[in-house]
C-alpha cells in the first residue's frame, strides 16, 4: 500500500491571506487528477470550537453533517471538493487541551509531569494523522491557522516539524503562504517580509518546500528568482497567487503556476489522470457570462462583515451560475429597517433572504421586511431565524395573534409561537449544545420545497435552540400558510410556505451549508429562478 502523504499549509506576514482557498484549490487540482484528498484545519485559539464566537470575531460558523461547529474554511473545502467534512477536520487549541486535561484527570499520565512537549504535541500529531489513518485518503492537507511566529501557533509548528521527522520528507510537504506587499510610493514589490517569515519558520526547524506569494501585481522573473534564492527553494516552487475576480478562479491560477505539478513531484506521485476540470470550467463560464441580472436583499444584523454570511453568499453564486444570472446582493441591516423606510429600501429587490441569527437586535426590522416581501409578492427565503420571524409575522398580521413572539426575544411572551425545544429546556451550557447537524425532513407534496428537491425525504443541517411551537399548529397553519416539511421522529416543523405568493419559503435548517460548485442547493436554485422569473415578467 502506498504511503499517505501529508501536506501542511502555513501562513506568514499577515493573516487573512486566504490559506483556506489555497488549500482548497490545491485539493481540487489533486482531486481532478484522481487522488482522494481531504483538508483539515488546526486553529490556535482556546475556544473548544468556533460555535461560541460572534460572527464579528471569526466570520460564519460552518456546521458539518455530524454536527460539528467549525471554522468557515471547512465550507470552502466542501464547496470546492463536494466532499463532506466532519468533526475531525477542525481542531482547536481548546479541544486539544481539553482532551489532554481529561486524560490527566483519568490518570493516563500517572506519575508524569504533563507538558506542552510531548503531551500537547502528541495530541496534536495524533489528530493530524487521524483522517489519514482512516484509509480513505491518499493525501491529507493540514492548514495551520494564524501566522508563523505567533505564540499560540508554536505547538502546531513544532508538531509539523515532528510529523516531518516521523513520516520522512518524501511523505510530507510544507507550503508557506506569504504576502508580497506593493509599495505605491516607489512602485515596487517587496520580498523582505517573505524572507523573514520563511526564516521564522526555519527557526522552528521547518524549511518550506513551496512558497505561495499573494500579490496585487505580477511577480517578475527576477523577483521569483530572488525569492527562490533567499528562501532556499527551487525556482518552480515559487508560486504566484495574484488577486483574482473570484475565489473560484484560484484553482485555475494555481494550475497555471504549476502548484500541483511541483507538489506531486516533491511527493513522488504521478498524476492518475490528466487534470480534468471540465465541470469546474463549465460553472465558471456560466458564472462569468450571465444572461440576466437580479438584485437579492440579504437582511441580517451582521451585514457589515462579509464573512458572517459566507455560505449564503457562496450558495447564491452557485445558484446564480446555474440560472445564468448575475446576483447583486444588497446587504440590508435589519436594525435599520422600519415601516417608514421599508418601501424605499425594499421595493427594488427581486428577491429577499432573511438571515439566521441569535438574540433580539434587529428582530423587528426582519419582521417588517418579511411583511413587505409577503404583501408585495417578492420571492422570500427565510433561513433558521428568518423562518421563525416569518411565522411571527404571519401570526401577528394575518392570524391576529398580535402578541406572537419567540421566547428567545421575550421570555415571558404570552403567545410563544416560537419556543425553546423541549430537549433544550434543561441545558445550561452554551458550547455545542444546540440542535446540530443532519436531521431528516419529510416534504409535503405540491409545495415549492417538494418541487425544488424533487424527492420526498431530505436531510439538512441544523444549528438552533428554538422551534415552531406545535401548540399553535392549528391556529396558524391553514390552506394559505402551510407546513411543507416535518421531521419524522420529532414532528418538528422544518419548512413553512405561504401559498398566495410566487415563492415564499422559510426553513428551520441551513441549506447554505450543503451547496457546492458541483451540487448547487435545490432551494437556492429555485429561489433564484423564482426571483428571476418575477423580474422578467414585470
Ligand atoms: N436563534 C434561533 C434559535 O436558536 C435561530 C438560530 C439560527 O438562526 N441559526 O433557534
């Protein structure tokens, strides 16, 4: 059996250079040559998972089928590769320490002093090898979060050094991603920060095999040679990653630069088929040459930070390409929408998404926006909190339950149409305790949802504590407002629809976590199609 190969991706100079996209692009190129690849991310922060982080801190929290709350880079991995990730694909310092401390309490290190080296590093290494040892993959790409030289990254960098020593240089490879800044005043690209960060890596006993250089301008041949010489790599191992129009261009750019070729050579692997990116190119072609354009409003309270709704934005890109339609996303801050400005803000929309979220801020703005979309026949897609608010809006304005609310916003509410799930009532701890991951849902025939999926039973990912309160089933739902999907085991309402409308769908789950380039999500596709149809018919 051939050895499993391990590729490590580290970052230098600054954070936010897009290690996740580079890792996902490389994985895509290797997958397109018939290698089985997975990507995992190791994050140096002390939260056990990003589930307890505010989106302003760390962007969206991505959820896997097995209910892990993870870094948003896992979303990129799934969207690029069309392969599911799991709990094992994202490890944080918090999780590492938690399990080492648990082992210590269980007496597993009895008599010994428990230390960063070897105990923490052993735990990290064991987790770095876990997916490789499953036998499912030829190549495991490990992205190390943060920047080399950070105090909190040190145990990970040391673990990488030891992994190379344990497994041999022929089975391991280090890609270092850096920034080549452009000094406008002198009109020059500068390599010094890159030299320094490669040196910092070396101080930890790791020599980078490949340097990927983020840059706003083309690197000249001289510059590439200079980086190769000073950073101690071959000329072909200096790879330019220039700013591009879309992240989906990056695999093609990396292929032009020969990243996959250098990686395979270094790992002593031969391509198993000629690089086949036909489907990817088809998607890009449709994405870049749209025949129509629509404007979709995204109503949420974290709209200032693009990364907060990453998966929703990417799902719209996939669905837009599928419909050969460019989507202009108009971010609408729910806190600032009210009855006086609704018309001005919302009347130019061809479709509206009301985003997931937690807590009271911006809630009334969401309800006002939903009311506007419902009354004005604007295609509406409510996700998680967005669905809950659609129920409240209908209960208040059509059923006459003017006090309807969610107990999340108003704990003593008299008409709690949205209430804490029974299973949540005794839970006090906040970390990893929501209804998480994949749950089944049976669809009701002749609904927009059933039409979109064209199957009767689906599975979608969840992340919430509150639900539709079934005590109000008969009062709220009728032939106009229907339950279009239910969980077969618990009877929980999963999808609601308003019938007197071109397309009005609210889902308790998060469809955005399952949309990929090769498999755009059926509900996003249907929502975009309905929004486009409405625009063309007007
Ligand atoms: N805050 C709501 C709940 O916990 C919705 C969560 C969400 O939108 N992800 O049920």
